[in-house]
């Protein structure tokens, strides 16, 4: 299986090609960025496919991170994945950004808990807690920092994500300290590809996993009355 993986959910614009028959990622590229994903993504995908020696028709599946993350970034990546899937006639699968963060840590050691945590601002975080064997203990949610600490502070967990340092700095006194704090700004695109190869196809197009409403809301008071 040849999988094209795409991630624009957070502070990187990334793509990779995984060939499961070779058991290897044959090409990948990741550009750190906070804005500009829309302009960077398609040329980046073209470069990655060229490095892998493939065109869209040679792909078997497209995988994309669906969030939580930046509202704009998520829309860019998901729109690209859906467009490529439609044009190539190949399925697209969506993957949680939180699961993508956790995957390499679980693969390295699945006996210690992992807390994937993303800064949602205003003293809130998005988080998911994984237990032994990668089993989900706390499903993806938006939580105040205090609640996140309550559910995360058990068993010297490994923290990963944009809010890992925030959680570590507020760690409750008397609790076992995190065994790892990895504040990376985006998931490893190679692991997005690996999760994409393992994902179950649902036949449904990927959709954003926002976990909360956008900050910008319609201004009802400013609307003109219809005649």
C-alpha cells in the first residue's frame, strides 16, 4: 500500500509517502510554519511525490490529520486530501492530531501512559490520555488546565504536544513528575503515514475534529433586516 500523508493542523506543513511493501517512508518533507499552509501545501506535496517517484494515480490511500488544531490549517489539509482522493479515485482517511502525537511514544514503550496535549489558549487545552497498550483512557476533549492536570497526573506520564511544557510547569506538588516532556509543535509526519496505513476505511470523507466552536462568531446585531 502506498499512502500519502498530509498534516497542516498545527505549526507545520508536512507530507510523506509510505510504501508498506518496502516497510519504509520513501519521501517526506516538513516545513515549520504558523501561517501560509494554503500556499505551501500543494507545491510541497508535488515535491514529495517527485522524490518518491510517484504520481497521484499510483497512490492507494490519502491520510490527513483532522484536528484538533488551527481552524484554517485543518481546512487546508482536509480540503487537499479530499480533492486528491476525488481526483484519483482513492480513499481518504482522517486521523486525530492527538493520536498522531502519541503514536511514536506508544510504539517505543506502550507500558507508560501518554498524554497528548495541545494549547487551546485561555487556560484551556485539547488532550487525550493513552494507557497501557495505547488504549484510550481519556477521549479527546477540550478541558480547562486544572481539569487536564487532574486527569493527566497519574503514573509519571509522557507529555507531548504544544502544551506539554504548560502542563509540566503547572504539575501538582506531590504527584510523580512526568517522565518525558516533548513540546514539539506538530506531529511526526512519518507516523501520520503509518497510522494512515493502519486506519480502517469508513467510506466517509475526512471531517475536522474541532472540539470547540470557532472564536469568530456572526454579529447578529449588525445584520440588516430582510424585506
